[in-house]
C-alpha cells in the first residue's frame, strides 16, 4: 500500500513559515511578523522631542521610560534593563557621548544594549564621535 501524501498547496503553513523566519523573528499563524514589546529608554532634554518619541513608541506597544539628561540615563541603566536606548547627543549635565561611554565602561547591566544617537547634528565627525562612544 502507498503512504498517504499531503495535498499540495501554494501557501506554506504557519508552522513552516515560522520555521523559515528562524533568526528573522516570530510570525503569527498567517505568516505576518510578530512585533515583540520592547523596553525602551528615551534620553532627551527637550520636552517636545521626548513627548513625541514617547507617544510614537507607546503607540507601537513598547514600554517607555524617559529621562532628561545623560546622568539620569547612567543612573537608571544601572538598575533597570532596556532593550534599546534612544540617546540625544547634546544635553546639559552629561551629554550623550559621555553617558554612552559610562554605560559601556561599567561592564554591567545594559553594557551591550543598543544605544542609538538621536540628534539634529549632521556635522562632519559626529558619526565618528558616536561610534567611538
């Protein structure tokens, strides 16, 4: 007797799509990417920019914490884990470059968390300064 065969289908099943997604991330039963909720720290001294980022990211379902300067960022990242940090570069008290360097040098919580520079500066050398931090 012959082994049963599956009917041929042009659409892959949800399980096979999930398997294909692998490192690319999880997918739902319809094959659409599933966005995971992230804990994001927004470090921005200007209230309007802070509110705009907080609103946009919250609408996407992320958990947002906001601080006003680099020193506050150093303090909160010492005791709370974040999936991502959005860091303004030019701030009072401690700028984004100093804050990033301090978080990285600490060799503790958040030392490997991605930190993305959020700045209006587009001057030559700013990119290198961000990467160095």
